[in-house]
C-alpha cells in the first residue's frame, strides 16, 4: 500500500519505518526543519534500533519525506494522522494539530485518500465529528481509529509484536484495508466501532496508570507496617487475573501519555456529567510521590538550603531521552524552591541549562560531594556501578532508590559501609 503518515514524532516515525519494513511505500510528512534533519538521518528522539531501521528504509527507497500534507496525500491509498494531542485547557485534549491537517485537506482541491487512519489519541467521538466535517466539505473519506500501544524505549518491538491491533471503523472496505496494512504482524485484530476504539486507547492507559498508583499506595502501607512491597506485589501479580506487569512501585509514572490521557478521560467524563473517582485518585497518588520523597529527604537533612542532591537518570524512563512529564522535573522545581543544588547524570539526555543543575559526565562525578543521591530511572548499567566507592565520594551517604534498581547483594554491601542510609522508595 502507499501510505502517507502525517507527523514524525514517536508514533509517526516508528509507524513509518515499521510499515516500510512490512513492505509498504511510506511517505512521512512534517515541518521543514524536522524533515531536513530526517533527510540527513538526524533523529530528535533516541529509541533503540530506530536509527538503523530508518537508514535501511531510506536506502531501500521504501520511505520518503515530504513537507506538504496535500501533495503527500494525493496519491496515497491511506493517510495516517500521527500528530500530537497534548493537554489543553481544563485537561481537554488540544486537537489543533489534528484540525490543522483536516483543514488542509478540506481546502485543497484534490481527491482525498479513501481512508484516513487516526493514530493520534483523540477523545471519544472525535472521529465521528471529523468525518462529518469532511463529508460536509464534499470529501467522502472514512476515518478509521487505530490506536497505538507502543512504549517508548521498546517502540519498534511493541509495534512489530503487539498484544492486539484495534481497528475502529464503519465499513468492510476499511477493515480489509487495515488488515492488509498490518499483514505480517502476528497479533489478534479486534474490529469495533470507532467510539469504542477511541475509549480502548484511553481506558488501557488509565488502567496501567491505576495499577502503578495502586502499587504505590500499597507501598506506603508496607512502609508503615514494615512489609516488603516487592514481595506483596509479586504475590498479588502472580494471580493471572491481575498480572505482574505495571506493579513496580517507586517515584510514580511520568511520560507524555499517562497523565495526559487521564486528564483527557476525566474531562470527557465531566462533559457528560460523570466523575471518575478511581482516575482522580490515580492521578492524585502519582502527584504526591515526588513531594513525599522530598519531605523524606528534608526530614533527614533538617535544613535543605545549600545541600547537594545527585540524581541518576532524568528522563521519564530508561532507553529514551524523552523528558516530557518526567518526575525529575517535579523534583527539580521543589529543589529550586528549597535551595537544593542538583547534580545529574543521564546516559542520553542533554539538558538545557537550569539555574540549580549541573550535568555530569559520569554517575561517579554526580555523586561526588553530594548530600544524597536519588536513582530516578532504571537504566540497566546503574545496577553495575561500584556503589560502595560511589557512596564513599559523597558528603552524606544517603541513597534513595526510586526504581528498585539495586540488588539485595549490593544493598547488603552498602549497609556494611559506615553511616549509609539506604531508602528503597516503594519497596
Ligand atoms: C505508555 C503505555 O505503556 C503504552 O502502551 C502506550 O502506547 C503509551 O503510553 C502511549 O499512550 O503512547 P510509555 O509512556 O512509553 O507507554 O511508557 P511506560 O512503559 O508505560 O511507562 C510510563 C511510566 O510509568 C514510566 O515513568 C515508568 O517508569 C512508569 N512505571 C511503569 C512505573 O512507575 N511502574 C511500573 O510498574 C511500570
């Protein structure tokens, strides 16, 4: 198939290289400077295998770039929209980027592709509205909602080996076209109406976020009663009806999806007079994680002003350089407020300058002279560091493990060192 994808962010670019790999001819569209970089094989995002796959697809002429939506849409069998839908006013999704694509198609005097595949996460009812709008403008195309469930850091693998493919559509023709598009991907396909498909995306993310907040809530209980939350979650997750994934307690979830999608779902509820208390609690538990952690630190330090805090890993999760809604940003704001200096180390993120942050070349440099250290992201290499020598270089050996990175063996070696305070957050 000839597929045009609008938007080359995480979802759009990963989809572009993966569909090209599946044998389709893909044109990816974005703004001039972004396309210029992509043509020069320069990626703004760091994602395992993406660079290599991009180069192969370009080399084999299965992927090309364009900056003109209408030009790229003209001869396509399907147009895919994968632009951002960030949080707008009152938690509602800001659909301006989607609307912009639709307006360009409406204004152009060309035949629109028979299908527009919506990959962007949009509130329930959006596809119905957009399609009605296109029909009113004389463009008889069908909008299909086809959500994406990829995780950053394992996006290519998630795309090629998903648990399910969801197709929200009206016609058999659309269903057949999408089945052809995904031929070669070994996953069950669920075909349903568009509104249900739109809700599947939000409900999935909300459920995952809820599992994490649940684990964090129980972790607080464990701390109070001297139980081990890892053991508790292992026992809970072993029940196949519950499942062991997304029960890692710690500093809470970050990233551009969970918070945004929860807010959007809450706002969809509000629009029809429904409160969604489970989701409100999920968001609230998450928002409290970092402030609680800072309080803990301050209670150990007494006066926080002038203290130096080392932070390992600052993106919202490992294997990505994405800083959107990273818990580190909340931590940084609080540190600024309390006059705490921050020294960071991250394997891939290059931070812009902040007043109270120094970015170091190694974890050891970040630890040197610090009055406490927080592990915020579970990069596998952090577990391999020489922790005893690292705490030896600190002014005050307080270690908060926000992602349960350190093994019991490393912890027992650390505990043999004088004065070390080890706090496994969420354990
Ligand atoms: C999430 C979903 O997992 C994807 O299925 C979805 O497609 C994507 O959002 C999206 O809507 O685009 P992502 O945000 O990339 O993917 O990352 P996750 O692996 O879900 O992690 C999100 C956050 O939760 C991270 O900060 C992670 O550290 C945290 N987390 C995850 C926990 O605190 N505990 C866990 O047990 C799991």
